[in-house]
C-alpha cells in the first residue's frame, strides 16, 4: 500500500510549485466528492480490484472524511475544484445532483457539479441542474456503461452545448475498456453538437492521439491531465512522446485534473509529472490555473 504522505510537508511543496510559477493557486477540474456512503463503495471497489480498475492494485492515498479532504485541497492552494460524481443506473442522477447542489452551497470553492444518465426525463434533469446553477457536469461512459451517442442523450447534450456548461467525460478506454469507450462514440456526439464543451478526462487514456485528433478538430474540446504522465499510468498506458508537440500546441485547452482523493500516489506527483515533460513554465501556468480560470470565469 502507498504510504500516506506528510500532508503538512506536501502542502508546503505544492504551494512552492505554483508560487514558483507566479500563480495565485491551482484549479483542479477533476476531484471527487460524493455522498459518503457512495464514496465508501467506490473505495471498496478499488480495494477489491474490481474489473473497471484493470485488476491493478490501487491504494487510496487520501482516505479522509469529507471536511478533511476539502481542507487539504485548500492547504494545497487549490482555489477551485469539482465534485465529480456519476450514476451507474437509472434514478441516481437526480439524487446525486441534489446532494451536489447542497455540497456546493456549503463549499464555496467547489464548482457546482452535476451529472446525467440516459433515462426517461434526462433532459429535464439536466435543465433542472443548470437552472440550479451547475457549472460543470460529469459523465462516465465506462462506469455508466452507456453509449454517449444514444438518442436519449441528444437533447441533454444540446442543452449543455447551448448553455455553455463544460462536461468532464471519462470516455477513454483506460484503465479497462467498456462497450462504449474509445473515441468513436463521443466523436458521433461532437459531430451533432460541435459546440459542446467537452473536457476529456485522463487525456483520453490510452487513446491519447485519437482524442488529440478530436481536440484539434473541435475548438471547444479540452483535455484534463488526470493521472496522465504519472509513474503509475506510464507503466500501464504510456503517453507517446511523438505526441508531445501536439499537446504543447493545445496548451490553451489542457486543464489540470488529479482524481483526488482516489489516487495511488501523493498529489504532488501529478504536478511533478507535468513539470518533467519540459513543455515550459508558460504551458504549466496555463494548464495548472489559467485555462480553467478563464473557462469558469474565476476572479483573478
């Protein structure tokens, strides 16, 4: 099991990282907060090496209570984060969205997050969440086991595209492929909704170059760095070094994501993994703060 880092020392090191770049802090678009009993089930799934983990040992580094996790992100200097949550069956999304609205109300530095699922009433569920102030959505094609291009979701994607609300979507085939993962299904969604602000989680791992293709084709497609380039992920799905110039060229549409707290290494390692790419301080500033601050209209 991964040893829990000394959080005081780590917080100092994380702050030194962004202060050295001249930033006011970090913006992390891929952190998980959800009802405690749901999160405990997620942790139990990782502990049991469930099929969607790819059978890889995955110790949870920050197995803390909700308040402690939020406080730790603040200690790190994360000035805005998300509550990524996702349903795996009909009927869950409205309940999760109600919980997330309450969490955002009591956690001002959390970007109000919502989710969706292909089921009767999904357009109404999404509209209700947007009307309630949702600033970002989470979609998980792997866990939900649904086709994002299913006709039942078409109205929801159209509503989100019109509203300009970003969607962080796990649609790549890592760590284990699903029936509807990979670039094909989401490419069909984008063909119908080219203005949809998709943020492809994990840089689309392991189909990195296919998702770079989509980002180059559609100006509203973005990528988050969640777990990418870390030692853990490089062993399983290494990013092709030939694609680094393309990633550098998309520097205004790459956003920091971490998967906190469900990561098998310290938070600081994600930052160092980005730094060692050698793409320069301007790229790091954009990725770690400025791109997301601009997307979500955060104050300077």
